[in-house]
C-alpha cells in the first residue's frame, strides 16, 4: 500500500507536470487527444534596444489559435506528440484593418524520460526533448491580405533539442529546462535568409492539491541570434522575449481534464527585444486513454 507521502508525490508529478506542459502523458496514460484554444491581445512592442512602447492610436492586433493535440506512448518512458494549429489574426495598422488565418506550422515532438521525478530523493527526473516544426503555414511573403494578417507560419523547417529536469517535494513540483532550435535557410525572391539560432529556458513551480487540482507558475525566456541575409549578419535583428504564465489543471475524472493559463510579456523596458508584447489566455480540454 502506498503511503500518504507517496500519494502526494505521485500527484505532484502527474498533475503538476501536466499543468506546466499541456499534452504530456501522466504515468498510467498511454495516449491522449485534445483541443487547445488561445487568444491574445498585443499591447505594444519592444524595439531593438528593449524599450517598450504601447500600440499607437489606430494600431491594434488580436490573435486566435485552435490546436489539435495528440500524444502517444511508444515506449514505457517515451512519448510522441503532434500539434496541428489553426491561426487567425485581426491586425489594424494606421486605421487600416486586415484579417486572415489558416493552417499554422505543425509541430511533432518527442520526450524520453531517462529518470522519473519522485522515484528518488536524490536523483531528479531527467528527460530528453526532441522536436520538429514543419513549414505548413503561410509565410509572411506569401500573405495576400492587408497587413499580412493571413500569414500563419515562418516558412522554414525547424529542429529543436532540449533537456528537462524536475523533482517533487511532497505536493510541490519544481521544473527547469531548456532547448535549442535552429531554422533551415530559405530563399525568397532571390534573397537567401537564415534566422538565428534560438535558445529557450524555462523554470516552473507547481502545487497539487488533494483532489488533483494543480496550479503552476512558469517563467520562460527565449532569445534568438541575429539573422543572416545573403551570408551577411543583419545587426540588431536578434530577438528575445520573457513570458510569465499562471497555469492550472482541473480533472473532471480519471480520463478528462481541463487546463488553462494566463500569460503576459511584461509591458516594461528590458523584458523583450524586437517582439510584440502580448497578454493572453489558453484553455485546453484533454481526454486520455490507458
């Protein structure tokens, strides 16, 4: 029979980690399917000097996304996921309104847990992360709607490699990780472009209550090196963004759960570079199978 402490540790590992990572399988699950809805409002933008400026009069952007999620366990400690996004944008620039959308860039990812969180008080859970993003969306240069509102992808194949480390302390879960992403070069109208290497770092803490309801605070920082155009580095083209997310999970039963989150890039200087500054929310409904 499991002790009370063991039960709490298992709950934190499963519910807490799922709150941080939508679409991740818990210990006894073999597969899941779900839908995730996302809506965000762009408050302004950070420039190349990391200075923030709010959207001017007559400028605005609202983005929506609906993701189809599927995850399958392929080995006892390995799982693969696919996310198929549909993206819509409503963008107003200088009082000129553009709307559009369509299929975004499809992502396929894998996770291999080398060790499991909570299995040892000394050795944390360690997982290898792999990912490929396919250029299935419409790149900006192919957009036809006003303000490129129908652009839904970056137009380049992307590969990612990362590592995640997590450990449980009773009902608490601590998770840190990072991954490196590289986009393939592409040529558009005779111009050869390669986006810079991107690195993303994540730190999160979660708490699971006795009824398996979980909450988590997630801090993400992503930075990207300068791009190259025709072999030459484009100065001040690198990007960075800090995102703070308050996430939660509510299980309806053993197979159906609701996940959600509220996220923001702080609309203050230094929290981003060459990036829009959004505030938004996500809501996902997931059905698992054992």
